[in-house]
């Protein structure tokens, strides 16, 4: 039995659809390096399972939500991608909600608030910059 695992590659606008064993899917959800390796192998093969996303209407969000697991690769400044797992996104959303009052008050610059969110995520072993956090949440708001 294989598990369908979709990975959005933000820098190219492609979606890689990986068919993994349940064990590999579980490992990919928690092990960023393993997931990067799987995605790179899929891309190097030039598989038909990589879908070009020319128009957001061609790829409905309901299709992505129906996948067993989802992750997103975000391009950071040093050109090494960060993979946004479901748990990582949930943490980002929780931290954003905790800091929403600070964003709305206008007392503090938003980049300073994002930096504190990034620091909190780094303490949980998610190596993200404040720009990646800001960009990810901005993208989530659009969907």
C-alpha cells in the first residue's frame, strides 16, 4: 500500500506528488532532510508526478487538502529550502495568533514581531527566518 504525499515547491510553482510507503510517509513528515532527498530524487527523474502550476484554478485547494500529508518547500536566503510540515504550520499559526494583538497595536515593528516568532520556532527545531514565517503566513491568507 502506498500513501500519496504532495509537496508544493514554492520557488518553481510545482507540486510533486510522491507515492510513498506508510513508513516513508511518516518519516518524511518529521524528517526534513529525508523529504528533501525524496523531492530531489523525484525532480531529477523528471517524473510525470510533478505538476506545473500555471494557474491556481487548475489545482484546487480541496485536492491538496485530501492528500494524506502535505508539506511546502520555501526558499530561504541561503538557497536551502525549508519544508513546511503540517505541525510546523500549526505552530506558526498558533504563534501568530498569540502575537496578533502586538501586530494590531502598531506599537512594535512587524519585522521585530516576526523575528520573535521565528526565534520561538527555532527553539522548537524549525530553522526558519522571520521572512520565511511572514511569507508563509501571507501565502496562507491568500488560500
